[in-house]
C-alpha cells in the first residue's frame, strides 16, 4: 500500500482542510499573466530583485473564560473574556521584534456591561452584536486583526510586509501580502490544479485575480521541504487588486525569491515548512506576553465571587 503522511503534527489539523476543497464563490480570472494554454510552474529569474527588509506580522488570541452577564434589560447574556496580541518582526540580516501589544476584552452583547477588573488584568467591555460563541470568537479575531493593521502601519517602511493569514481587512497596508498556510477553498478549476502539484520548491503558479467583496491577486508557491503529496509545502499568497499587472508579477517574483529562505524544518516546527521561522518566533513571543492562562482564570473566578 502506498500512502503519504501529512508533515504537520496532527494537533494542528492539516495544511489542506478536507479531501475536497470547497469551490470559491468569487469570480476568478486566470488569464491575467499568461494564457490558459501556457499555465505551468514559473520560476523567477535568480538575479531579480529581492526585498532587503521584510516585516512579518502576526497575532494570537485566547479565550480566558466564558461568562454569564445579567444585562440592564433583565436578561442573562453570554460573554467571553479574551486576551489577544499582535506583533511585528523585522528581518534585514537579523530578526528583531519591533512592535508588540497585548489587549484584553469582555466580549458580550449585554446592555450595561461593565469592565471586569481582576488582580492581574482588566477586561474592558468590547460590545458584540449577538449572544453566540461563534460570533464572539469572530469579534475577538476582528479586534486582533485591527491591532495587527495598527502595528503594521506604525512600523518603519519595509520592502515587503508578510501578513500571516488572508489579506482581508489589511489590503490597505502598503507593500503587504497575505500568507495563507491552510487551504480550505479551491480557487483553481480542475484543469489548472495539476500545475500546483507540479511546482518545485521556489516555483509559483501564474497569477490569478479573485473578485468578490474586494479584489485581490493570488498565486500558489511551494516552499522547500519533503514532497509526500501534491499540496505539501504549498502556500497561497494574496496581494491588493489595486496593483497593475506588471507590479503584481514583480511582487510575486520577489516573494518567490524571498520566502523559501525563511521556511521552517520539520525537526524544529510541527507545521513545517509553511510556518515560517519569523512567524513561529513571533507567535511564541506573543503567547508569552498573554500571561498565564490559569492565573487569569483564577483571577476571573475570584472577581466573580
């Protein structure tokens, strides 16, 4: 029996979410860079431009406790106390964290909700639209994303900014690309998907334009590492659709020359090679700054007593 083992550790799920990717509902334009008949793996010229300074941005979040709140309307509402942080790491021959901020919040729709103060932290009220744990978790995610944008915009200029995850909500950050490690949606028709499987390390697909609520350029890139199945080491990148085609092509080529050198190794990272070393290091630094979860949980229990 021939089989392949997913390189990612099982606790992280898989780099491809499910056996069949759900087709994207967005409009996809495939002939932006090359005609369909010429779709094939592309390798940028080795002597092309390489970004000298690269910023990596990321955020982490954690639900510290679920709570029940009696609102001014006399009803009992659910809520979550959450901690979240965002940071920026600068790579220009050395790696240095140049921005980091931790915030917390009580997320709930309860009218008249008040901040929760504990011995070790304060959770300001962050109003949410409805009483639903899924929507509350999304509200935490949105706050974290807004903090990432704030820190990215306040950082010194860089040749390239790599945003961990889709570019959604961060497309106005100059020079930013989205870096998507997990594939949940299929953007390419069946006829073009073999091009992804044929990618060698450092090669990318031609650009395609995704149009929906907002337009963005996208392409697939394979990072160096073991290739046990067609999507091993493959990431999807996004860039603002406001870029002219030649500028988007130059950006995609620069990314293909740059990101492979930051790819992680399996003996050091359970999500190798997609979890880039700077992002992994930033995640660890941010999680330490969130504080001890058991200590915060006990503090919240005491505050409620």
